[in-house]
C-alpha cells in the first residue's frame, strides 16, 4: 500500500475522520442527484423496486409514475442543495455559516432516508420480497452516512466517538 493511500485511510486523527465523513456525505449527495434525474426521466427506477410493478391497470401505473417522479424531484433537490453547500464549504473554508448550511442540507437528506426506512418497515409485508431488502439497505446506509456526515460538518462538532 502506498504512503498516500495509507495516509488517506488512517482514521486515527479527528481531522482524518471528519474528511472521510465529508467525502461520504458528498458521495451520497451526488448519488442522490443521479437517482433524482434518473427517476424524473424513468420513474420506474425508484418505484418498481420499492412498491412493485403494480397490477397493470391504468391507475396503478399512473400512481407508480407520480410516486417515482416525486421521489426523483425530492432527491434531486436535496442532492443539489447539499452539493452546492458542500462546494461552498470547500471553496470558502470551514467558516461557520458554510459548515452549518452544508450540515443542514446533509441532515435533511439523512432524515428523508430515515423516513424511507420507516415507511418501508411499516409496509414490509406488502412490498416485493426481494427488492424490499435492496430498498431498506440502501436507504438505511444513506441515512447513517448522511447523519454521520451532518455531524462531522457541524461547526465545533466533536466526532471523536465516531
């Protein structure tokens, strides 16, 4: 392993942990934008794995398209907001207003993902058997990553326990 790779992976210092958590938050925000755009163009991308293909009647198909595009719009907005705030933080340094803004945007995405987990759990028995695991796993992973990233971004955050 190269010295540069080893330095990037060394998480013993608070600054190194904070940097890695910020990178994770940026990756989740970028993925959110990509999923949002895909869902607006192809609404079945988020809706089919989550709620299934429907019964084939017109109203179920319409509901699935509306649901998929609504999720796409939500993810696109949250992802773009987080990326802009994270970009401003990178350009302008760790100033408190920039850090707070980035933290709030990342936390909003984490909250949306946590609510997706809760919604999935409530409807668990009625959801497609295989893909419900994909949905809950990706939403839970994004929620945890986002929450940790939001904490790391908050000014004066103490992340030594993370």
